[in-house]
């Protein structure tokens, strides 16, 4: 998510009601008696339940804007969660209760997603001070610090003995994962005044690393040596599509998403801020499709569901085998959350979001976990984008949540860390759905 643009979007009535109806009457009454229990602890639908909650960010040490963008990294084997904060620290927390194991201090805000290396038990993460840090996961002891010269927010990737990462100055680095010694480096000249705040991270595809830059170009480099394999200028393509008229904000800031289609074709998806969403052949960059209507996209996620029998507790009973499905999910402050057919680029469904923006949609327990920068954390149906449940801590979520199994971890803009459990969704019948909508509307009216 970004802070440079905030666009107000209209919400469907049911979605608005669900956002406002964050507690039942009983919850509110209990909260009035027990103020230490926030009203989102018990949820009406029960799809989401809070398992742990704690203040994390030290407000007196926080720097920059009032948000938190560092997505957590989970180490399930040892029950640890690593998360950065605007208070210039990287925290290692116990996944069971979010208590602190250790904290590592940097010079700048840590608004990055860490990378955990289970083989070495190391954690790699970037800071706004321009450095990539490597610390021991067991105790937070510094292994090395590599200065890149510009802030690092996207998640690094590992390729054998290399760690590859990008910074905000359109630079791509490959360093030794044990020593921090530079292996190779690539750089593009930033497109000044033609970009929105934010930048892409790297994605691995076998022996290739894919990366996009602020000048609207998409590149593929050899992971060994860093030689360029191919490059496409998506900004030029978008300009040609509108008759040569110069469009603003054609930078590609979404981390490339890799897909292998049923035909065996390897495809990479990226989005330009005003140029739309692109699908290219990952082997040579050849165009496959473009959806120019989806603008303002900040994150892309691939969602897949395998072929499966119907849920016996839902209205899918008697429908036969449910076929496999795959959607490309695009998050945008202007277009909302959109599911795209990855074969054609056409819209499958779209939901508006409240003012501010929406994080990447993360698959969990058959649902999608999504944060909104002003209105809380929500579980959505991946089949139509409808709200299943939600919670609010008062400050919204700009950081994409991290999930493992049925559990999700998220850091709010106010610095509150939460762990939630998401139950697999049950599709309600028409009568049940109507009753839930009626109850939500009544609660909304009562609050007004």
C-alpha cells in the first residue's frame, strides 16, 4: 500500500454495514462494563477470532508517517514471528502470545518484509537507513550490514548462496548470504517526477530474477552474474495504446508475480500505476494481455483453489465436484480489490474499498485476509469478494498480513500487533444471508 495517493471509493451498502457493524449489541454492552475488553474480541459471525494482541511500536521512537507497512515473516518450525516497526526496530516475537524474544535497533524505520533463512537461522531485512541487515534469528546478534544507499522496503529473495534485493533508487543487488559481500549489481536511472512512492521487489524464476523499475520497464536477469536476459518497456507500450499521449505515473511498483499455466507457459504479472495490469511470457517478455482499466494497483497476488468435493455444510451440497479455480487479485486505492482471470486479463469480480486503500489479499483457510488503511482487517470470500468478518483496532492496517495455516499476524498503523485465527468459510443459504444483512443494517442504524 502507498501513502502518496488517497482516493475515496464508494462502497456497496452491505460492505459499509459490515465495516460499521464490528460488534453485536451484547459485545458493546460487555465493553461498557469491561473497558479492557475491546468490542472486536468477540465477533458476530465467528469467522475471525483474536488469539493475541499487544502494543508493539514504541511511539516515542517512531519516525516518518503514521503508518506501519512492514509485513511480518513467520518461522513456523520455531514458533517465531519477525516484524519491523517505525520505531526503528526489528522484533522477534513468540507466535503463541506475541511476547518479545529480542529487538534489533537500526538507524531508520523498518518498514520492510523480512526474509527468514531456516538453514542458517538468519533473518535478512531492510531499513529506511539504506542498509540490508542480517541478524541471527535466535538472539538478534548482527551478522553483517550492507549499505545500499537508499531505503529498502520489499522482501529479499534467496538464490542458493545469494540474497537478492532492491532499494528505492532503482537498484538491484545480489550479495553473499553468509558474509554480505557484493556479488553483482544492476541499476536503472529513476524516472523523476513520473512515479508514485513505492517500488517493486525481486521475484525468482528458476535461474532468473524478475524486477520492475520506476521508468516502467520490466527486466529479467541471470541470477548468476546478473546479466540481462530480456527487457520490455511497459511505459512505452501504454503510451502507444493512447496514441502517443504522455501518461503520468507509468512506473511499475508491484513485485512481479509468477504463474505456470496449464499449458506449461510461465507467465509474469506486473502492474503500472496508470498503465494497468500486464501479463508477459516469463521466458522472453512477449505480451500476452493487458487490462488497462485497472489503475492504481499497488499489489498483485495469485489465488488458486484445487478441484474438490462440495462443502457438506454449505449450499454447495449436490452440486458435484467443484472445479479448480485461479484468480489474479489486484489491490488498488482507486479500483478496490479486483479478481482477474489470469488467462484473459478480464475482470471476474470487483469490490470497492473505503477511503485510504487496501493491502494485498492473502489466502488463508479458504478465505482472503485483507487490511484497509483506515477501517480494519477483514476476511473476504475469494469467490466474490464479499465480507465474511472483520475487526478494527482504531487505526487501520497498511501492512499486508502474514499467514500460516489458519492463523494470521498483522501490525496496525497504531503499532498494535495482533494474531487472529480464521475459520474456513461456510457459504450461507439465501435466507441465512438475508438475515445476516438485516442484522448488520439494524446495528448500523442503531449506531447512527
